[in-house]
C-alpha cells in the first residue's frame, strides 16, 4: 500500500466533511474527489465508511478543525468526545453561531 494514496483519500474525505458535513460523506464521492476508484478507498479503509470517518475525526482533532469536531460531538463520536477540552469548547461555540 502507498501512504501517499491513503493521505490523498483522507484529505478528500476531510474536504468533503468540511463542505458537506461529517455524516454526509460517501465513499464514491470521496473516491471521485481523491481521483481513485471506490475499490481503492475500500482497500485503504477496509472496515468501510465508519473507519474512514474515524480517521477523519482523528485528523480533525489533530489539526483543530472545529467544524468537523463539533459534528462529531453532536454525533457522540468516541474520538470527538476524547478531544482536548479547549477544542471541544471552540467546536461547540462555533456550532452555536
């Protein structure tokens, strides 16, 4: 497997989550955005869209993407709930605007 391809898929998923919402990401749309086939997305995220959502949430927490973290909190995502308190507060405040 190629780390660059996995990163390309993850970046496409983050872009889609930021634009369309964390829960509205679809494998085929992510594949098109990443410029790969849907089967390639499955290869790198074999447990399906939920494993890709988890990777997106972990990256959003790492990078401080409050829009995605806020959606994860609303969805009771395990990773979002474990995010640093300051990030969670910023995410909730942003959602309240």
